[in-house]
C-alpha cells in the first residue's frame, strides 16, 4: 500500500470492525444461543454437532459482548496505523519510530484485558491469550517452558560443541527458482494436497489462507540460494492446507468446521515441515528426485548430506529462520516479554534492552540492531499479545501426535522412504482434521494421543535425532 | 481460484450483492434524498456540491429500487459461475462450454432491462447501457458509429495498401523485463503520477484500482518481446491513475469524488497511451532514454523507427492488442451483437457465426477459433451488456479533449519533446479531474471543449497522423 493510503485503510478497518462487532453482539444472537442451550436435546451430548457449535458460539458471543464498541473500533484503527509505523521502523532499524504506537497498542491491549477480566491467580496476559488458544494460561505456559528451556539450552550447547558437524552443502547450492517451485509442488502433491481444491502462489511471507474447505490457498517464497527454506516453507504451509482441506465439509462455515485451535493448526504445519521433511526416510525418497530435478548442481551431494543440511542447529537472532531446536527459545523470549508488558512490569521503551539481554542469555547471540531484534515480528504491531506461544504449542502437539502415529501405523518410515505419505495423511484426516473444533484442543489431544500435552515427546524427538547427527 | 471454490464464491457474491442491494434500497435513504431535494438551498444551483451529489444519489437509488432482490442475487450468483465456465471455454476454444451460461446471462440481462424499463423509441440495450454511461442510447451510438466505421475502413484500406510501411523493429526486440519495468516506471513518473499515493504491480491483465484518492493501484504485464504493449499498457493505466489521483479529495467517498463516467475515464487512459505515447514529440524525448536503458538491443533503432513501430496499423482479431485505428471497429462488432442479443434478435448459439462474419466484413480477417473470437472478452460472462461502447467513447472524448488542450496550451509538443508533461496534466487536473462527477459526462465535455462530443477530432487525429506514416 502506498503511504497515502494508511489513514483511509485505518478508517475502513475501524468501520468494518465496528460493524462486525455490532452484528456479533446483537442481543438477538444471545437470545437464540440461550434458547438453544435450554433445549436438552441439543446439548445432552457435548460432542454432538449442536452442542459443540453452541459451545463455540457461546464462547465467542460472550467474549465479544465484553468489549465496548468504541474500544473495538479504536483498536482496529490503531493497529492499522501502528503496523505501518512498525514497517517504517523496521526498515530504518529505528525502534523510536514504533515506540509511541507500541505504547498505544499496549495500553489498548491492557484495557481489552480488563474488559475480558481474569480469574483469581490469573493475569492480564491470560485474558488476551484465551482469544488465541482456549484455556492457555501464563502460569501453565511457564510451567512447560521453564524445564523445556533448560533441556533445550543443554542440548544446543552439546550440539554446538559436538565432535561432528553436519554437512551444510545444500544450504549453499544455487538452484533455478522455477525448478525449485516445481520440486516443492511435487512434494506437496505427494503429501496429498488436492489441487482441485487449492493452489499455491508466491508472496513475501508464506501463508495458508482461502475461503472455504474447497478453496485453500498456499503461498511460498523462493531465493535461488534458499532451497532449504523454500522446501520447509512449502511443506509447512501445505501442512496447514491439508488441515483446512480435511475439515468436515458438511460443517463448512459453522464453528465445528474450523480448526480446533491455533496450536493444533501449527502442529499440522510443523509435523510435515519437521517430522517428515527433516527425516532420514523422507530424504531417502527425495534424494534421487533432487538429482533428477536439479542435475549437476546437487549431484555431488549424498542423501546423507541433504538430510544433514536440513537439520543444522545454529543459534541466531531471527525467529522465522530458526532451526527446529532453537525455535522454541525464540518463542520463550517473546512470551516472557509480552507477559510483563501486559502486567505493566515492563515499559515499551525498555523492550529493546530486555529483548537483547534475553537473546544473549538464552541463545548466546548479540542482536546487532532492533530490526533484527524486537522489531522483527509483525504481531505486536497488530496488537496481538498472547499469540506467540501457540507456535511452540504447535511443536509440542506435533511431537506428541507424531509419536502416536508412529505407534499406530507400522512401517511409517518405509512408506516415507517410498514417497507414500498417505498413511500419515489418513491418520491425521481421521484423528485430527475430521473433528474440526468439535473438541477443544486439549480434549482433542487426549482423544488422539491418550495423554494430555507434555514436552517430553518433543524433547525425545530432538535429542534422539540431533545427538547422533552431531556425534554426541 | 481452484475449481473447487467456484460454488462457494458464487454464494458469497450473491450474499454480498443481496446485502448491498438491501442497504442501497432502504426506504430511509429514499426519504432522506427526497427531504434534501425539497430543500431549495440544497438544489438551487445544479452544480453545487449538494445538488450534484443529490443528482447522483437519486440516479443510483432509483435504479437500484427498480430491481427485485432475488434478481440481484441470482445475477451475482450466475455471473460468478458463468465467468468460471467462460474461462474453461476460452482455454479449450469450445464455445459450447460457455453457451448455456451465456444464455442464462442474456436472459437475466433482459429481465433486468425490463425492470429498468425504457422510453418510447428506446430499447432494452439502452436500459442496461445507462448503468455504464449515463445518457448513452443505442440509436445515438449507431449514429456516431456508422459514419465512423466508413471513414475508418476507408482509412485502413488506404494505409494497408500505402506506398510506405513503418518500421516494425521495436516490436521484435527482446528486452530484459526488469529494465522494461524500470523504464515504464520512469515514464509514469514523468507523467506526474504521485508514488506516495500510488503504486504499480504485475498482473495477468493490466488494470487501475485502489481504495481512495490517496491509494491508487496500477498493474501492468510484461513479456521480454512485448515492450510496445508494456509501455502502452503502463501509460494507459497511469492515465486512469492520474484521473483517480486528481479527484477532488474533499469529496472522496461521495458521488462527486468519483469519475464522471466510464467513457471519460477511458478518455484519460487513451490520451496518455495514444495521444502522448504514440506522438513524435514523446519519442524525441524517449529515444535517448531507451538507448540508455536498453543499450545495444535498441541502439540500432532511430527515433523515427521507434515512433513508427508505435503506430503500426494492422487488422487483427484481438481487441486488446489492436492498434489505434482498428480498435474502434472491434468495439462496433461487439456493440452491434450485444444490441441484437438484448433485443432477442440473435440467439446465443448463433453468436460465433455472426461474430466471425462481422470480423471478416469490418476488419477483413478470418477468426481462427472462438477463443480468439467471441470468447476473447470477459464482459458478457460477467453479465455486462452495454459496456463496450464506453471504450470507443473514450477514444472520441480523448481526441476532442486533446484538440482543446492543444489550442489552450502553446508549445505542447516542445514540452513533450523535453519530457515535460506537466502542462497536459495540469490542464486535465483543472478541466476534467477536479470536477469528479459534479457534471454529467456530456456536460463536462461541453464545458471542457466548448462542443458536444463528435467523431471528427478522432478522425482528424488518425488521418492526420497515419497517412504521412504510410506515405498516403
């Protein structure tokens, strides 16, 4: 958008947010929900279509009605302008250009949290995080993150000082972008993505969107020396896409026909990106295809070289470029900071310092400037406080679900090694996708894996895969 | 969009069309307009802000209220699906894939025309065309087109058989696309387009869109051997863009703050594309810049070679690739056909035959298949009957307005030859753009040029420029 359009878009966003809020909080909707809730036939079985839809409708109706209309429109207007200033600030690596807008976003988020309210022993961050992941609370997140951080930091230290270092050759090859696109497309086809109900295009930031279960849109990005990112990004977005295409079509456009949560959504993308795309079995299948697709540029690389390059562990300061092990530490930094921003214990002005201090402590890296530091992500410019941990939850869910798939499906690796990913896709279709949001995320996890969410599967996965790679 | 999304989008479009119609026809709006019309202060001066806005609001309110809601939603749904089938039909050059949908669109358009109604001596086409160009009637269009066609056909025959044939070298050069984009951008900058309130991107079909006077978006397309089209397309869309950026900002989002008509809009794009971009003076300025931008690929071409290549006249069967002289004949074919389709005198099934017959008669070309014939344009698939003549009106308005600019602004060619296009832009800003739709298109024409619209200026322009080029 040209800079001239900023004010007008802010007014439009505000207008639209106001209208949506007005419709969503119409007392008639509340009356209808109450009427249905009073009908025993509709709610007797909590996992019935009607009861599940009512549960979700009630949640969003109650949440929406807690906010006054002027707060909703002011937030929409401010976010729209703040995002513009965040872009400028990041371009110029000048935090001060964004600071006043971050302050405004923080103030509006704290007012929003107050409207939602929080229970005894809870805190403002909880009130906001509930909108991204039902039931997620800062205290629980902390209880998972603290031991996870310790184990990950120990693992990363082991790996970085390990006696072996993986091949990095694949990270340096230069491959024609058209051939990369064709290869990524072939992989996504093998994953089982239905092109009659989806497509893939280019964009600055990869994403998965669409309009309904039969129209799912992926995007990806390519650099001629960025094949590893392009493949990872493509499989990641296609993982989201398989979830969307696997939603129960008969419930399309109703609450049940949508994802169980952001964390579950992210588990689907991470599973294909990390548990499939960075596995030995996948590369047994992919290696000869790489040689066929890219010829002499990769013919000197072995199957093992490619597998190793996909599994480098290297602490850095950019979240979206982080490897499978360090990624979670990036999330922990953000979670800790947004929690104290919401509690009023940290002022926006002190954010860069606190950000950089944690990057040094957790990842051992010196952040060179704020563009590569606290200005790198769009989320806070859009007023999204409480969102980041859903990324880490995604990794945890993915690991736990994948362990279950391994135990349910014999010879998963043999299938992958032959390029047959349908056993995984079928399992996910049946145990995750088809349920939409019939069950809340935590219930879905128990139903699918038999256990509540735990960090152990992810740690087992990372330690089990990475230690041998680094000769530890 | 993937094919799976067709049905859902059709439902969405139908839903949106229904809501917009419901809001636009709310009796309260009618009451408010009537109340204002009864206030002498508001309507005493017909060119005052209030009177002009009321005139436009009344027009659109009365028009909207003539349509029943179910026709509006059915049209939206059908158009959306018909466009999908048109794409398939064009891809396969198979008219029969589109025919049933064209029939449905025709039937809906005729029902729509009946709802709008038409005066004695008028016809269904008039009722529809009014929505694209206020006051445009088939009889008047025919009265202009018939002599225009005769003179153009005679001119084209002269040229094609002329003793000289222009250089076509520029049409065959292969130029890097990035360098083409940079060049087109520089030309648009020289035209005076304000990049702080606009931008340009790539798309399959060039267009000009945006959200408000301060956010105007252009697109263009490039082929490495398609520089002439890229330059023409870029200047064309930028001409539309200058009009949008020149609208009275204080009236943004009200009727006055919008274009006077589609014909006037097209006059702005055609003026820059044809009257500037295909002029000798422009190429005096552009030639050294071309050599600087593209080096040896064009250094063998003289200023004259480039000017000539921009002015080739060659009858063909594709409208959007047609030259300045033959373009209008393409429009006449479409006008004649949609007129009889609306009158019920032509059945959809007979369209290909009648289309091809006219192309042979008017342009002397044999249409090789329906993809390059009656399936080439999107308009009828979207239910737009009565739109095409606005393109030709644009050429007529452009010629008449440009004659006036020439007479008002001394040394226009000297300015162009120096790359100074501001005298033209300033004149247009003052006499056309700043008025928005304060005046109806026909009134604006008289105010700006002193005369009602006539075909003479366009014929003078074409004959005066093209005959010498072909040694006639």
